[in-house]
């Protein structure tokens, strides 16, 4: 069965993208907000908006994605729902470079997903 590969909390089998050495850690909330402001995070079958006000809205496959987020101790921490199913709370490391952003679950020690910023 295919699983949606979102580091926002979806269980996933992920394939490695570009080398993470070129991706710089986003360490502050203000830098994160500048990065995502007015942008859509996208990857195949996924389009999400992470708003400055702490909300997450979008679509993953055919189902709605909703949630909320806060910045805590240098990490993007979020609660997420996909098609009404609660995916729980998770704090994630954020890295970015040239229109790409990577979220790595479990404070940078878990699975990751790369998104384009459109």
C-alpha cells in the first residue's frame, strides 16, 4: 500500500533527495516565517500552506490536511490531521536551500520529506 510521504507526520518510505550538505538549518521562528510566508509547500500529490498564524491547511492525495504549529527550542512543532485522522504531535528540524525545504521528524533524527516552495 502506498503511503503519503510527508515528514509533517505521515508514515513514509522516503527516498533520499539532494545531499543535505547544501541545505542550511533554519534555526529561528523569524527565519522560518520569512521562508514560508505566502508560499505553498508542494511535492507529488501534496500541497500545504503553513501560515504565519500557526495554522496548516492543504491537501494530501485526496484528503484534507489541517493542523497547527509553533516554534519550540529551534524546531518546527506541529499537530496534524490527514483526512480527519490525527497524526499526533512532532517536533521537526527544518533545512532549506534555493526554493526547497526539508522537514526531518523527531527533532532531526527521523524520516524526512523535501518540499518545493511555490
